[in-house]
C-alpha cells in the first residue's frame, strides 16, 4: 500500500468517515483506491492489483464533500475543540492534495 502522511497540521490523529476519496495514477488513467487503515497522521491506501502507480490525489473534485449531509469528507483531522459553541466538532476535514509516489 501507499502511506500518505498529513504533515504540518495541528492534529491529534486522523478519523476516517469513508474509505473513498483517494485515486492513484498509473501513467494512463486514474483509478479509485480505498483507505485500509490509519495510524497517527497517516492513512494507508490499498493499491493491491494495481501497477506502475506514480501519483496519488485526494478529493480532487469540484465539490468533494457536499453530498446530501454534513461530514461527508472521507478523512478528518482530530483537533481540540475551540470552545463550547453549538456545532463545534472535534475534527476538521483534511484538505485535497496531490503527490508523486514510487511504489
């Protein structure tokens, strides 16, 4: 698998709300890839059965987290609450990203 680490975030680890949202590129086309696990600030992306993977992207869509209800992004960073205001949640959505990899 591919280990994608979220760097520079104020984070207390990651929360996975869905195993979708990641895609890998094999030099010809993009293919969906699922998250298999998380540890600390990293997610493990399953690329079994895929070859020549050179790039990974996460929620690289026009409206990636807007389906039907709130909290539909796949990956969230756990953060301390900022206060006791109604609606505060202990997580923030992870930002879209694109990275080169060698598998």
